[in-house]
């Protein structure tokens, strides 16, 4: 049920655990905020586990937990423990803003969290407060150190690059890879509802690469997996690595193996595609596993060969990133 009409086998499921977040990042949430789905309409732990099991028994071998901010979900340890116990699942990952992560990390690792991405878009505290509309920069840095200390290797650090905001910090981020097992991932600025996307804010991959190469001429391309979203590089003498995620200027749709389960139970086959189908509603109407598989399979079959170009994406109605999940 997870093979689309273009022969792509989907082995990677991103699961949003909540629409709530303890930051208000400008590229994720509109300034006026968003209407959140009432709690009773969000998936319960048991509903997440039932759907996740359906996906894993159908070929998914990697699940990534997202939000909102997944660590603010009170049962996050239980979620990790039960998902990591699914037979056939090889990786359980999480993307987090790191704000409250440090104290939870040992237990999360114990509960089966195998991979970790921490989002950090600036190394300047004042810029952090401007972008996120909250304090907490030092706590994120502490979470990065804590993650390395408990053994996440590599620890991925996600950085959305925006012209005139943090494009002057790229080489400072690269310096973090010198003596730490960090994979810094520079992400092209993407349009979502309410984030005031503008082509002038976009720093394209080729420009980002030139910026890094000028300071680090020893940057060398690594061999990427066919289904890899990032273009990966290594610098001689550096412990960590550098990657670029080029969703806007060089899409990687041909090798896409990703599906998304949103916190409200909607199923989405493409990040930039507006179409969604509810799995929560049939689940709560006591649908059988076969009936759920049929809904999932039909949605996967409708997946397009690639998403639209960036200017068309910017005009297409889609939900804010806080609803979709990072």
C-alpha cells in the first residue's frame, strides 16, 4: 500500500505529536498565531500506535517525531518506548527546538530514541529572541551539548537560512563541526501559510555552498543515499559534517520516500501538497485495519511525481508549518 504510481516505496513516516510549541518562530507561525485543533480531536497515544503499526507492518522502517514541539507532549517517553518496540522499525528520530530537551534526553534515549535533530537558526541570542519571539537560546545550546554527551552521533542541527538575518552566520555554524560530531544542515527558506515567504529572503543552495567553500576550501562532497534529502559534505580535519537541504532550488522528489501523519490524524503524502485525508475519523468509526490500509494506499497512489515550483508553492493554500509538523 506504500508504493505510489511512480514506483517509490515509502519507508519513512513523520508523525506530528502536537500542534503546540513553546516558541513562535516567524517562518513557522504567523505573527497573529494560529487556531489550534482542540485536544479531543488530536490523536491519542493508542491511536498513534495503531496507525504507526499499520505503517511499519507495511514497510515503514523509520519514524520521525515532530510537532509543534514534540517534547511538550506529556507522554513523550511513552510514545518513544512503544514506537521503538514496533517490530520492523529500525530508526526512531525526533526533531525538536531543544528548549526543554536537556533534562529529558537520558530517559528518551533509554526509551528508544535513536536519532535527533535540534533546530537552531542563529548563534546570536538577540537574533534568537527576535526570530522565535521567546528567550531560551542558552538552553538550546545546552541541549546540543547534552545530546552529544549522551551519545547522539551525529547530532543534526537544522538551520533555516534567511537572507539578511542569519546568512552571515553560516561559517560560524560550520565551525561547530570542527571538534563535535555535529551535522549542520542548512535549509532553504520554504513558503508556508502565514510565514510571509519572499524570494528575496531565499538564499539558494549554490550561494550557500559558495559562502562555505570560500572559508573552508577543503569541503568535499560525500556519496548520498538515493533517498537522501540533503547534499552532504565533509571538511578535512573536522569531526562533523555539513549538509544542504535544497527543497526550493533543486528538489529531490524523484527519491521521496516520506509520508506524514499530522497531529489531528490527517494523512499527507507531500509536504507542499495541499491534499490531506483523515485517518482519525475512520479510526474512530471503528474501521478495520484493512479499511485503513485501503485509505492510505489510495492516498499514496495519488501522490504526484513532484511538488510544484517554489513560486507556485507560495501561491498554493497549505497549512502553517505548526499544523503540518516540522
